[in-house]
């Protein structure tokens, strides 16, 4: 417990970048030459009467100065402190003057006209409706969580002091703080609800305090040991790990439920307590080992993901499942031997609610086998149709519900400013090409024009934009000179580039040592598919204008990496799932020394995966980081029922029962445990739908749906598949006798 108290929560979205990937490596090197694209804060201040009001602008100016003094803030640029270059008509030299003379209301008309004629100011410092202004800040790069939390709190406190009509604060550090707070709250919520629901289901199933205490104690210890191990090796709780306790809780409960169900069945058959314990553990030890192993494999295949949080999630969840299995076969029998669960013994002698119900289902399945198989084929066809509609798409805040404050602030910035999603482009001049040559800059400006008009990049910054601003200043601030100059004009601009106050600006957009330029800006968070289409149009645009004679370009940045990451998820997901299916099928074939076991294990469990994938396609749920892991998890869990069913059939066959009677006895005994464990699993996973993280919500609802379909599929198809594969040929057409039904 001492170790657990030291567990930390962290959320680093860069951990979701694909590791050992050339695109990730390129961006990491690129930002070393310039700066990161996500270490920023934007504070938006609304004024109902319009922003050109002296009292309001005075408060904005004061706040800008206060924000600049906060520790770790490198820059804070507000609308009242903007300047522009202008040439002195008498001396011919450049000087800077305020863009907005906020202390002189008599100049508001002139200055506002100039501002709204300047693309680099509107939607960056001023909203296009003139109702708000933005203070843009940059902070030190790669700050730790503690410093980020303190900085975001200080910013919020300073903003609150001024009493603006309405304010908006957006930044990575603030988002990280809110995410972590949500993770802590939801972890406690999920564990609490899972525990409550599990207690209810266990009580319904066993009507005994011991029937609740024993399985719960096993999984709680497995969770504590898993989290303790994580802390020992220095692993913090991230967004993926928040669902780990819930998954171990509900998955680890399965073995205990199967053991207790078998134990009660043997008590009903007249065995003594000690004999019932021995027989129960002996008869299902192989099946429970296989279910723990296959579930663990389902999670462990995620280790192949090139996304570190998903890989870690697979490793630790797999370990937790095996820990729960180990505790089930060590601690659980010891408790049953030492304790005296009187109420459980009494319950074992009572009428079993499930037997009559399952008996009716079994008879219906065997009498309607053609309808069952026909329905299965139709369901698979519908599922495949839905799979063709699946999309691989994502947005930066895909994990948040639409009504969450961060999502609303993103939406506000898209409606009133340039957006918040970073846009980054690397431009590499061809050998021998001078980046300050007018022809090169015009080609670069052509790209800028496309980005502004078609790509809708706002707050666009580049060497071409800086050149046009200086050219405008050198020509008296006249609007028509906001363009790339000719050779003569470029000589004057180059001279201006050498000024001390412009050198730092040039370094933001051109690295002379590496000969690489940067084009940056902000766009709306409209999804990977949208920008993938725009990237293709950009490539066609550049090719049509033969811009590649001047430079090569490469889209990069944090948002682009997340997009690429999601694009590769389908291939990874399919590969991981196939690996999981093959591994589980082969293990079953080897252990039972029959190739038939491969098909017996796989066939009933492919149907729910196909159906859920189809449902995702029909309902528009995209494949993304969170939903990509669902199929591996669901298959690893769903196959447990098949393993228990097959193991029990073989046990009964070994005791001399006919195949049909063995299937019937299995359906009535193991079927109960299958229903109970599915209810417990679904109850646990359904708790995840209360999450504010949409990824967690989808994990909960889609795995629950998969397990329900899997149970129905198992009950309908498992008996028929077993009879088909195991039945001797000479008995294939015999009718089932009434005694066997």
C-alpha cells in the first residue's frame, strides 16, 4: 500500500506518437531547429460593446504585462503591444510604430481599418467579428507536469482578476492538467461502480457472502499487485491505464466464478466439501489456465503496437490477468478449505434458476439448427457490409465529449479565430537555390496562398510572409506593397533582415545551417480524412505550378503525427488480431492434439467481431487509437467461454457419456457460468460508458456489445459446431432422442 500511495498520474499526448518511426524522428529533429508547435497558451477576452474601447484595451494591456511576468512564460503578445515596421520618409530608415494606438481613441477608426486589412492580425489577435481579442503566449519547452499545472493556474488567476465579460484560456499545459484530474476522478469512479455491480451479480448468482468475498478478494489483490509492480519500475498511470483496474476486475472474476459454480455443482451432486473442492479445481484447471492464457495473449498482442501507451497497456493488463489466475488457484482453495461457508452450502442444495431456462434453449437450438446457421450467415453478411463503411479518422480532442469545456473552447477558437490545431511544414530549398531569391520567395508565397485560401491555415507565418511585411513597411505601409518585391526591393528587405530586431524573427522561419525553412499556423480540428484530402490537393497544386524546381516540402508537426499514427492503426489492428487468433487456435490444437480444436475455438468467436465491426461502420464510429484495441481485447475474453465449453465436453466424453449427452450436460452446467461471467463482464465494462473520455466510453460499450453477441453466439453455435466436428460419420444423420434433450 505504501508503494501504491506513490503512484502518479500523467498525460503526455506525445507518448501516442509512433515510436521508431521516420516521421516522428523527422519532426523531433525539425523542432530542435525551430521550436515546438504546442507549447503555447491563448487567452481570449470578450467585450460585448466591441474591442475598440479604451477601458477594455487598458485592462488587456495590463493583463498582457502581468502574464509576461509569470514564471516559464517566454512571450506574451497582446493586441495593445503590436508594432509594425515603417520607413521614415525623411531619413529613409526603418522604425517601429504601434499597430493599435489604444490610448488614443481618436485613431481607432484608422487603426481598426488597417488591422482588419491585415491577414496576419485578424483571427490571430482580433476576432473577425470585432468582439474579442487574443493574447498569444509561448512558454518554455518540455515543461514537467508540476510546472505546467502551476503555470496554468497562475494564468487563470490573473485573467479572473480583471472581470472581463467572458474569457477563454486554451493551452497544452491546461489541457494536460484537466486530463489528469479527469483520470483520477474516473479511476475512482470505475473501481467503485465495478465493485458495486460485481457484488450485486455475485449475490444474485451465489446468494452468499462468501460467494462475494472470495472472488472480489482475488481480483482486488491482482489489481493492487499489478499497480504496485508498475510503480516499482517507474510506470505512471496514463489515459490507457485508467481502465486497467476495471478490466482486471471483471476479467479476473471469470475464473473464480467458474470454480465456484463447479464447486456448487459438485455439492449438489452429493460430494463432501473437501471432495467438491478437489474435484472442482482438478476438473477445470486446464480450462481456466487456457482461458487466462488466451485472454492474456489477447492483451499481449498489443505490445506489437508502435504506440507506447497501448503497448504498455497490453503488457500490464496481460500480467494482471495472469496474476488473478494464479491467486484463484492458490488463495481461493485455501479459503474454501479453511472457511465454513454455510450459506453457500445451503444455496447449493436449492433449486437452480438457470437449469430449466438453459434446458429450453438447448432444445430449441438443436431443433432449429438450420435456422440458426442461416441466421448466422445473414448476420455475417450484414456485418461485412458494415465493415466496408468503416472509416479511419480522428481529431485532436477525440477523447472528449462534445459538451466538455475543452472541446467547447476548441470550437470557439475555430468559430472566432484560426483554430488551435497546429500546422507545420518543412521546406527544403533545392541545392544551389538562395532562399532569399525573389523567385524562390514567390514560389513559397504561392504555397502560402494555397494554405490560406484552400487549407484555411490561419495565423500563417513564414519567411515569405515576413518578407512581405517588411516590404510593406519599407513602402510607407501601403497595402499594395504587401507582396514579394523585385530584385531592387529585395536588396532593401535583406538589409532590413540584418537589423537586430528582425534577426530573431528570421530564425523562427529559416535555419541557415541546415538550410530548412518553416511554415506554421493554426487550423480547425476537422479530422484526419479532411486534411489527408487537402494534402493531396496541395501536392497537385505544387506539381501543376512546378514548385519542386525551387524546393521540396514536407507536412509535419504534432497533429500530423497523430494523423499518421491513426492511419497505420488498421494494419496494426488486423495484424495483432490475426496473430491473437492464430496463437490461440494453435495453442488449443496442440494441447488437445487435434486440428479440429482450431476451428472449434475460432468459429463461434469470429461472428461477434464481424458484427460489432459492422455496427461501427453503420453507426459511423471510426477506427482510432481507442477503438482499435477493442477487437483484441474482446476476442481474448470472448474465447474463454468456448474453451470452457470444449473442455467440459471432453471431460464428459472421458467419463463415458455419449457426444450428444456430453454437449447437453455441458450446456446446462458450463452454460450457467458463461451467462454469469458475461453478466459480470458486461456490468464491469458498462461502467466505462460514464467516462468523459470518448475512447473509454467506446471501449466500454463496444466490448460489452461484443460480449453479449459472443454469449448468444456461443449458446447458439457451440453445441452445433461441436456436434458437427466431433460426431462420427455413421451417426451424422441420427435423430436426437428425448432422453438426450
